[in-house]
């Protein structure tokens, strides 16, 4: 055949080897594209190239962040998060406040050593819905939350009760919040004493002292609230409940804990103990 087409035998084999490499490279690229698309869609079209790169690495596909970013652009995959922010709680009250014991120590040696709490809001066609959340700083897991149409001390107490009931912490927990009247109220402080928790509060007007839980609320809004329009509070509650319990705690990887999910990271501690 080589003589018919006037091609040397060495030239033919070189062409065939080159073609084989191109075919293999094309197949590998297609496989990588499929992986990237699957991870992106599984993240609810929320992950950017950095998180997708980390998951690819966990799956045995070691590629650079620049490569992932370029391929996502070529595939038309773009994170749909939206950025907005607004403060909520009111610190102008006469209740006593705690010192900032946490002092931005946003890591913990074990679960249920440090909890941080905060309130945020969600708009629906029926009016505002308020969400009180509590995060465990060890795993970044949301260990308790509660939603209501009013931003009262009962809202935050219900979130604390749920967190304590579900986690049953042994030993003292450092509980940190802002200086909002809900957290400084006599009833909330009484509940902390009942649960044998040590109080800590952010300095006045300093949002960075409670950055982790505020960051969670920001993520919740970028990845869910700002992407949907809730007609009723009931609808909003259902979607937020599903986002926190199923997606955020169970599926969403977190850079601060080595790109594991909060549930995975907590299980790893339990198995290592």
C-alpha cells in the first residue's frame, strides 16, 4: 500500500502513531469536558473553576485551574451566583454584652467546641422571612437554624435549641454572636447558661469578628435567594431547608476544610478519634 501511494514505510508508521496520539488526546479531552460539565451541573451551576479543579483532583483528573477555567469558558459554563449584602441586627440596646472571647479564632480542634450565630433575611411576596443560623467552626456545618416572619429573641432561641438537641455537645461550647438585642436578651443568655455555654460577642460595628457565619449567609443568598423569587414564606422555608441540610452540609465542598463537605469533615473526625 505504501508503494501505491508513494509513501515510505517509516513515514506511514509515523503518521499512524501521530494520528493515534491525536485520537487519544481527543478522547481524553472529551472525557474531561464531560467530567467538568457533570460536576458543574451537580453543583447546581454554582461552582467556579477553583472548586471544580479540586473535585477533579479528588476523582483522579489532575489539571490546572487555568485549564479548567478555559474549558468552562469554551463550554459556556458560568457560575450563576449573584452578590448582594445588607446588615440586619440592631446593637443599640441596654442589655449586657460579652467580650470578644473568640477574637477571630475561626478554627477549632474538634466538633462542638466553637459555635457562631447570626441572623439574615429573605424577601418573599408575602414579606420578609428571617433566618437564624448556628455554625460549628470545626466542620463549618450549620448545626441549627430556624425561620420566622419576625426577627425576635424567639427566632434565635429556637435555632439554639435545635442545635443543642441535634448535637448534644459534651463539655463547654464557646458561643459567639454579634451584639444584637436578640442574642443579648435575658432569655437567650439564660438558655446559654442552661446549656453550659460560654458567651462571646463581636466588637461594636465590626462584621469581621463574625465573618464565618456572615459568609455562610452571603453564600446562601448568592447561590439560592438571589436566583429565585419566592411567592410565599412556606416556599422559601422549604427551599432554604433543602439547601442547608442537603446541599450546603451534605454536598458543597469548603476550602477552609480541605475541600470536603461539612458532613464529610465531621465524619472524618469521628472515625479518627
